[in-house]
C-alpha cells in the first residue's frame, strides 16, 4: 500500500493541520516527563536523507524518530554515493530496498520530493526542497504561534525580507491562510515573488512601515546561496538599514520569529536575536514535537476512532 506523504503544505486541509497541532500538544506532554521516550514507532524505520545543509531540521527529525523508538538512519549527500554521481532515483530505490516506513528528504532542488515519492513505498516528508516548500517548518511555526497567542484565526503575520527565495514564507503563508490568519509580505521590490498576492492570498508591500499593523513580524534569512551573482539588493548594509528588523521598528507586544539560521546584523539585529521575548528558540523547541506528530500522523489512520485512540496509546509511557 502506498502511504500518505507530506510534500507541500497544500497536502493538508484545515482539519489535518488542526489535528497535527492537537497531536503535537500530546507529544509536548511526553517531552515534559523525566523519560522522554515512548514506544510509538517501535519496529518502524525512518531514513533521513539530507542532501543540503541543515542543523535544526536534521537534528529534530532524528531526535523525534528516536524519542518514538523508531530505527533511524541518517544519509547525507556528502559521504554517500551521491558523491560518486548516483542519481536521486537510484539512491531512493536503493534505500527503499530496506523497506523504510518514512523517508525524510531535504534537497536543494525544488520538486525533489515528488521525484523521490515515485520510487518508494515509504511516506515521504519534505524537509525543505530548494525555494519551494518546507511544510514541517510551517506546522512548527503555527504550533509556536498558537501556543504564544492562543489562536491563529485573525492573527496578522508579516514576513519580511527575502520572500523570493523563501520556502519558509511560501509554506508558512499557505498554512496561516488556511487557518484563518492574515499574511503580508514586506520586501524590497526585487525580492517579491511575482503573483504572490493572487497566488497565495497575501497582501504585499515594499514599505517596512507596513509591519506596524502586524501581530507577528517574521524576519526571513537573506538566502545568499540561492542568489547566484546577486544584484537583488544594492548592499547588505543598505538592506539592513531599510528592512532589517530590530527593536527600533517594533511596537510593544509585537512577536518576532525567525526560522534560522540567522544572519545577525542583516535581517535581524544582534540585540533582537538575543532577546528572550523573540520566539526563535521556541520555534526550535516546537520543531521536534511537531515532527513527532507529523510522523505519527502519517503512519496512523487520522480522523478515525482508531486514530484518536492511537494518540492516547502513542503518548503512553
Ligand atoms: N529552519 C531550518 O530549516 O533550519 P535548518 O536549515 O538548520 O534545518
């Protein structure tokens, strides 16, 4: 039987997202215990395939699998047969021979997970594919925000900076809109994706003062590795002056997020990055919990009595 996958946030409807956030709450209870391990996925195999650099996503998926007692194997681009020119298709076919339950894939190419899913019976989780999608980042951001504010309905989130190259903004905006939030993209003209307003149902602005109305200011990383020879902004110093987020731009009570890794002094000031009221570390904490919930969700029958009973069983020590 081919399994459900999570390749784009649009794979989930409002009920799916609500269910995963509820399940995340239950796994958060597990993380509050002395022994932070449950037998939920005992006998299951998870292969994490990271062909592009990662700290947060890679470690949280590995820990999430281990905390649920799965067998977890990590494959990186460097040091694997990818170095010898093996194609993604052949790597997936090879690993599929071990009958994994889940393949977690990060790749620099947009669409890599769609290709991979054609060659495996495992559930595929997109852990970030180029500038396309990062659905588990969107879910962990929603979880973080709901914990911080109590509700997503009617919340106004402004994504600021390099939206053009940002899978975080693309998945995040879709997920937030699905849950009834308002989203604004605030960028220099060169870093605004064409058709964002119509395609994603967001407001767009080139004026940083428009973050004033937002409940949440989400600073985006300048993605130098996706900019080629550059030319998107006159200089990083000018960008930081015009669009960098710091205390001077915020009004009291506004929440600040950043998916990391941060370019301190570019999209976010040093002071703000270190401010304990910014949600950056909370986002990282949420990552492991939400990824536990996503893996559990893909391997159970959601929306059925069996599914909800299974959550109770899943968090039982
Ligand atoms: N936010 C995020 O995806 O971080 P990593 O690249 O460190 O996984």
